[in-house]
């Protein structure tokens, strides 16, 4: 009942304020994403350090234990042989005195056997008869031949230069012939290894945590900067420097932030410029139409021409933005073919001569004969027209605009030079950026929006060429477009590749 009531209440609250609930839910999800539910990076690195150290310690301890056990086995074997040899010598001395086994020779073997509880001594004569055996029971260990067992040492019994028998010494337990000092040393050695292992694990854990924190610290700086950038603080930077990978990541982030901040400024400038450019003709159109409706103005040809002029201005603005968008999105196909650049520029100069002369400027044309390039004639015409319009816009009355078609070694060149206001080296670096203006008030007064040169650069980029600008303040500017010269073999190869791509695309659609 309680759960049902709470569900109903939540449902009612959601119905009353659905947008607020949705916002809170989104914020809660974002909070969960930010907090995360897994193990932190610092913990994972510390565990990794701990695991690596543990594996290293286990390998080292295992190897050391194996070596030490081999050493102790060799040490025990040497003791066995030493005891067997010394006992055999005493038995031989007693045998030499009494000339038989039972006159006191075997008492030496019994004495040696009583020194160790887990040591068995057996004496066999030359005929293979067991003369002495102090084993309480015939265990499995004693069934096999003594000389074939690792825990058995043998020594000949030689009396007066003649061997009269063999003494076998059997040991049950690897610690039998170790002294108390030897056993204490081994135990303390293993204890020292355990303490050293624990200490090494602690050191590895602490080092892992410190290393992880040092590694995470710059990552957290980048994360905080990214969070601030996401929240709209475009001036945030990591401020990291160095040559390591994380520092380079921070530097790259700062460069990205610089680009985003610049783009945001250009975007805001675009909104301001477009709003201004649209507002002026729209206000003129609106005021004229309202005056005509109210009877203040007559529908005279002059008034209609004013409306038509403003409408054309709006059309040019929208058309420029649309062309730029299509070029950037690669939505407009480019039809490359053999183009006579000299003939193309000659036509453009003729069509723009009246426009340039009306602005009080001179238009000149220089050319090399038949400069053949591989490109789209319409796009190249548009790029050249944009450069001429830009030159007209920034060249004072009485100036000269020179258009040149030049043939280089591998590139054809379209050169548009003017004697206008020019530009600084800093402005030359920014002039092709979208909606950039060196002087917003001056540019707006001349009717430009700041997209013409950007369109030029997009067109040239699509032709696998480049554009360069040179100039000085009050000395004019020179724009040079480089387009690859026509090469029949290369053109055929590109055309064939383009046809194959088109066929593949059509087959994909049909399939």
C-alpha cells in the first residue's frame, strides 16, 4: 500500500510538472554518469602494482626456496657420508683389534646409531650377509637396495688394508643430520623472506597509489577543463606543458579549446553580422510596404525598384551562405574537365569590366596563352569573380585591378592584384577564415559579409590546390590561386576512378 501510494504521488507530481521532473531526471542521470560506479583508476593502478609485486615475490621466493632446499639436501648428503665414513672407520679399528665382528666392532655401530633416532645403520660382510641392522622393523625404505636410494650413504670397512664389509647409513627425514643452528638459520631465513615479502607488498601498494595519483592529477585537470568547456566556459585551459603523452594531450586540448573559443567568437560575430545584414533590407522593405499600404507612398516604379534592390541584396546574402554550406558539406558534385584558364578569365574580365568601371576603377588582364587546368569551370569562375568583387570593395576610386592567367611548371595560376587598402601579415593569416573581418564597420559599409574569400578557399581545396595572399597596408593585396595543370593520363585515371565509384554506389542502391 505504501509503495502504491508513493507511485501514485510520483505519477501525479510528474503530471503536474513533467518538464521539471524530466530536467531533474536528466540531471540525476548526468550526476550518476559523472560519479561512476566502478573502481577508481587510482585503485586499479594500486591493485596492478600489488599484483605484479605479488607475482614477482612468489616467483623469487619459490626460486629461492628451491635453491635453498637443494643446498640443504646437498648439505645433509655430505653429513650422511661424513657420518658413514667416520662410523665405518671406528668399526674397522675395532675389527682390527679383535679380528671379528662380535668382539666389539658392532658396538661402535650401535653407538653411532643411538646418536640419531631416525638413522639406521646396517653392516654387510663381503658375502652379502647382514652382520648388523638396528632397524626396529623392515620398512619399505629398507627393502630396496641401499645403494640405489638417495637417503642412504655407504662406506667400506677396511681393516689392516683389507675390506671386510660395507656400512650403510639410512636417514629418515631431511632434518635428521642438521644441527640446531642449521635449523634455526633455515627457519629465520624463511621468516625473513616472509617479512621482506610483506614489506615489499606494502611498498608496492604505497608506490602504486602515489604513482596513480601523480598520473591521475593531470588527467583530472583535463577532465575539469573539459567539464568547464562543456558548461560554456570557453576560456578554460589546462595550462599543461611538457613532452610526455599526457602533457601533449593537455596541449592538444588547449589548442582545441582555442579553436572552439575562436569558432564561438566567429559564430557570435556571424549572428551579429547576419542579423545586421538581414535587418537593414528587411526594415527598408517593411517600411516601404507599410507606407504603400497606408497610402503614404504610391506604388511608383522608384518605390518598386527600391524594394527589388533590397530583395536582391537579401538574395545575394542567402545565396552566399548557401553556397558556402554546400561547399563545406561536399553536397555539390565537382565536374572536373580540361579548362582553358586563359579563355575562362578573359570571359570573366569582359563581364566584370562594366562593374569595375562603374566603381571608378581600371581592370586589366594579363595572360599566358592556353593555360590548361583540370577543374570545374563554373567553380573557378565563381572563385575568380569573388576575388574581383573583393578587390573592388577595398580599392579606392582611381585604383587598378589586374587579373592574370599564368602557367607554372605543374600548377596553373589565377592572380588578382589590386592597389587598394592592403592588409597586414596578421590579417593575411586570418583572411580566409569564415566570417572574419579585419574592420567590421568598414566591411559592412562596403556591403561584404565575410564569406566570399572562404568560398574561394573551399573551391580551391576541392581542386587539390591552394590559395595565397600577399600585401601590405595601403599598398594593395595580391591573391593567387594554384590549380593543377591538365594532364591527360591523370585526368583519365581520375575519371575512371570516379565512374567506378558511381557504378558501385548505383549497384549498392539497386542491391
